[in-house]
C-alpha cells in the first residue's frame, strides 16, 4: 500500500472493533492511525461478557488475556418472570467476564505493539469523503485524511451520521441498559462463579443480570427504549437501586448499590444497518449495529467485524485498482457469510421472547425439560459448534419452533423491506 496521506487507513474508535481492525491492518503492513475520542485508558459502560468461542476465532487472545483480570464462568442461572429457574453448568468455560477499561486497553496495546499509531483524545465531529480520501475533523480543528476509514466509533457513530449511513436508531431497535460496575468491597455476588440473568424483570421487554468479576460486580437492567419510555415510570437509578435491594433480600447480593458507578447506555439490538459500507468507509461494531439482539452481546461481533473490515481493505489494496469498491463488496460478503444469519435470528428470538412474560416463562420451562437444549447452547457458546450447525440441530430437534421461526422470518423480511433494514439470506 502506498498513499501519500496521514495513513493508509484511519480507524475511528479504540474499542474492540477498532482495536482489532488496527491490529489486523498493522500486521498486514498498513500504516494505520486510531483516532479515539477519549483519553486512554477509558471506561466504557458494558456488561463485559464474552462467549468463549472468541478464543477459537482469535487464538492470540487467550494468552493476551492473562495480562488483565478476568473470570471464566461455566454456570448459568436463568430466571423467568414467574420465578421459574433454569440452571446450566458446562463442562468447560462458556463465558469470560472482563472490565472494558482493561480489555479495550489491552486490545489497543496489541495494535500499538504491531505498529498502529493512536491519537487520543481526538473526538471526531465532522466526516466527509471525496474521490480520493476521507477527511475527519476533530473538535479542536485537527484534520486527518486517509484513502480508507473503518468507523468503529460506537452506537452514536459520528462518521455514520455525518455520511448518512445511519439516520438514527428507531426506539424499538435499541435497548437502554442501566448498569453499575461496582467494586466488590461495596457490592458482591453471593455466588461469584455463576452468571445470573433475569428475563422479564419489571415487565415484558425487560431483562436484568449480575456479572461477577474478579474485583467488581456488574449489575444491570435493560429494556427496549420504546418500552422504557412508554411503560416505565421510575427514574433509571431508582429502578436500579430497587433491583439491587430485591436481590439483597433474596440473598443473591451483599452490600449496597453505588450511584457513582451507575451508567445508563444504549445498545443497538435491531440487527445490522442496511448499509454498512459506503464510498471509502466501512462500519464495524456497534456503529454498524453488529450486536446480538437476544443476548445483547456485542464484543465478539465487534471484534469479528473489525477483523473482517481490515482483511477486506488489505485484500483490496493488494488487488490494485478500485480499492474502495472491492473492499466494500468483500467486507459485506464476509460479515454476511460469518454472522449475518446469526444476527438476523437473534432479532427474531428477541421478538419471539420479549413480547410477553408468558413466552419467557415457556422458554425457561422448556430449557429445564430438554437437556439437549443446554447441550446445544454450550456447544455454540464455547465454539464447539458453529452457529449454523447449532441452528440446524435445534431446528431438527424442535420442529414446532422451526415453523414458528420460519413464519417470523417471513414477516420480518417484509417489515425489513418496508423499513429499509438489512435482511440476510438463509
């Protein structure tokens, strides 16, 4: 690659998507600059759970993760709205819990060790592109130009907004997550070896969780933003404090909620944007809507899309002419092939489950009644089964649900066409 500009590629955002993209680019010989709006290391509100299949997709991560505190979890507690409980224990680690301030800085450090340049703080406020480059302008007036940009600047991506790729998230396709990440000296889980999830907390379209980390505990509640605005009257922190109090009365938590560690944030859960690449810009991570609509897990998909975007740019540059067009096509094909169906299905599952507490209870009871459900879930979470393989086996064992999902998929395809949303092919 040989461009006479600030960099061959600018990566906007130093989260998991941006840092992973920068690492892949730097290892591929590109001159890459990361622009991050905040000083590093920076905190990012997030549950901080990653399915352990990440280690199969990114083998280098297992050794790198030894440099920061983390906790591997093999036990899941899932509670429905009526109090029915499903407990599952895998024969190996299924989820790894991290703090984003530490995990993100680790990934950025790996990229910098490989040769990436990082400029922070550098909050981008303007973005434009022409026939030869993309120009990004920061709040203090600095400008940066590169032939390609990977925008990984989060759910409120300035790049996506300025270039017209995201006109704004509909309130029914974004979740409000209200979470505190509190030191265990003030608040701790009664069972730090278990990941706790409560579906239907406070009504339909809601969930809550407790993620016990080595020195902190993440406790949170989430709702679709549309539901929260229409149906929830409590102030976010009042709701959080009540939830913590209820868990303490049940003996699941010990200690007090801490207002200073509480941070509401938004998660896109409606599936990827219809347009995730345009001109010389590729969107990765939350900026492109790459989040599991059912579990709200975003870190894994951020890393995958960051890696795929970087690979597409590198491969296109080696091909010579029409680098932006080739990179766009390659990137969209790659993410659709690897995670497109998975993300589409996650949105269908979200719609299937969250429309009524009764449906959530049925799922919890069904999980208890069918041990093979847990086996499929464990295989998928740990990477022993690809999503497609787990999906095929699930449909084979539960044909009535397969018919229900087929109907939901057809309905969603029609809605997606009318709304201009992406709908992956089977």
